[in-house]
C-alpha cells in the first residue's frame, strides 16, 4: 500500500494502466479520505492514456479498468445539450421554440414555464427550479433522510410521473437568469424524445452514443442492467460505506441513472476535440453563467487566460468530470465512486497544471 503526501492510502494491487498517469492522479487527489476506485483518461498529443487506482475492488473483484462502469451523474447534461444542438442543426426542432410548442400534448399550469425555450432549458436560463419538489420542511426532511441512509431519493421515478410534476411547476427565477436546473434539463430531454419510440434513451442511442461508438454508456431506468458491462464501481461514501445507485427514467436527461466508462467518455472527448461529435456546437459558450459561460449543457471557464470546456457530475456516492481544451488538443475524463469532489483535479489535468 502506498500513500499520497497527505496520507490518503492507495492499494498497489488496485492500480492498473499507465503508471505515470496513475502517479499524477494519485498525487493530485491528495485530499483527506478514502477514494474507493478512480478511473481516468487523458487525451493529449493525439494519444489517449488510461489509468485506474484506488483502495477497493469493483464488483467484478479486481482493479478498475477503462471499461469499468461508474455513475456519471450530471455529465449526462452535455449529452442532452448536444441532442438539442444536433436536432436544431438538422431542422428537426428549433432551439428558440417554446417547450409548450415542442410538447403540445402537455398542459402547463404556468405560462412562464410553457414559454421557456428549448435553448433556455439547455442553458439553465428557463427560470425553473432545480427539482420539482415544492419547498417544504417535510419534503426536505424526507429527501435528507433518504440520502443520509444511503438510499435512492429518486426512487425510480418514471417519465409519466416526472412530466406530471414538471408541467405543474412555476418558475422561481426570471427567465434569462442562470439557475442550475435538473428539472429543466430533464424536461428538455423528454421533449426531444417525445416523438421517438423508446423516448429519450432511444434518441440518445441513435443520435449520439451509436455514432460515437459509445457502446458501454447506458441510461439505467431500472435496477437491472440494460447493457452488459465488464464491471461496475458502485457508489461509496468516503467512509467506505456502500450506497444505493440512483435510478430515475424521469430525471435521466439530467443524469440520474446514467452510467459510463473512461473509455466510452474518452471517445466523446476525442470527438469534441476534433469538432466532429454530433451536436458539437452545444459546447459553444453562449450566455453568462455565474462568472463562466454556458452553451447547451457544456460550461466554459477561464483560468490564467486559458479557456477550457467541461461538466461535472455527482450522485450520492460518485463523482465525475469531463473537460477539454480544444486549442491545446487536451482532454480529460475522471470518474470516481466516492463522494469526494474531483473537479479541481480534473481541471488541473486539462490545463496540465502540475
């Protein structure tokens, strides 16, 4: 067993892949606590390098590999934004049309929600709240208790139930104001998938996953697997406690139930670097977003005069980061099945900031 400079233990027999990359990640993840399993892909100089490390075993019993599946959480929001960009570019929908016009069978209770555009949903500028729950002590206590017990707070909420809640919700912010909304992104995904047999998951497979060869990425809408996977790094607390994965077909376009691998997501990042991913225009920074710029799902930040484009993800016991610097041809995928932030490390790897 080896240790980082800050004392975080790493198990040598849980490490695989590129040794130098694993060493770089091990040093960068020098936060207190226990990272159960980490998988990373680094794209630079036209090559993709993989490494995995950690202190625990995957459900297959061995160390993680580039084909180990993780919960990726809100990284899925870039998928949903890219679907809008692709369909808008094909003339199938218009990013500037209202959600009510794109989902005519829905009966929105509030005109402000009905008039939000697809572009506003994709860029968190619709005014809709983060979730459908009405603010209330009892609701908040139930959600907090579920998370504290390591349970799934979404409880496999389906699409029909989600839409019943979504059309009843009133905006809580002014349209055009950036306010991060899982509700808005999920409503967008189901609106885009409404006229496709199989809905959002089928649309995602057809328009993005299949063209990029992302065969291991899945939208998990039940607790049973959709696609065969080599292994799954189930979510954990930093204490080592195993947690329940999150599942919800209703909130899938925002990332609940989305799983992927370092290898699959490296295909996405490679295509974004090369500019040939379906819906790649989603990454174009369009609007102000709390000091950053946001496109359709993708966020663009600047550090020391250098811009990079990224998104992160978080469930109760997993964290993820994908990002790229197109100017320098550099990209990163960082997946962890522990409830500790990896964003700063992901950004450092993109910027090659040692």
